[in-house]
């Protein structure tokens, strides 16, 4: 059975969407405070730079969980982002391949 990760080894990103359309990105600790406030029927949660009014929260969910510190993979271990080829190159490539297929079949 794989080893379970300790809560100290991971960090999380949470998203809160308000009925007004506003969005707040929260850390793991901020999300814990918000969950506790919801459970205790509080009306709002005050953070250093913003306040969340709980009756106006429409969605509240975890966006991602990631490892931190020594458990994290080095930057070179990640794949490079996919860059699609331009439509001109794709059309040229497609015509070339279709030409070879037609020549091969007929």
C-alpha cells in the first residue's frame, strides 16, 4: 500500500466564488478557517486583505493539491507545455500526407 502523505507535506489552493461573481483564491489555512466559520454558522470571515461574507458564497472547492519542499519534483522533471502547430503548417503537412497516401493507393 502506498505511503500516505502527511498534511505538512502538501499545500492546497482553494477557490471561493461569490454570488456577485467575485472569486477568491485561498490557501489551505484560509480554507480551514472558512470551513470552520461555515460549520459554526458565522456570517463572515475576515482575512488580512479581504473579507468573505458566507451567505453570499455560491461555490467553495479545492482547485489543486501540490507537494512542497523536498517532496516536490525538480523543474526539469515536468513536461514542457504543449504548443500546437500553426494552421498553415498543419494544412501543408496534411496535403503532403494525403498526397503520399493517394500515390500509394492508386
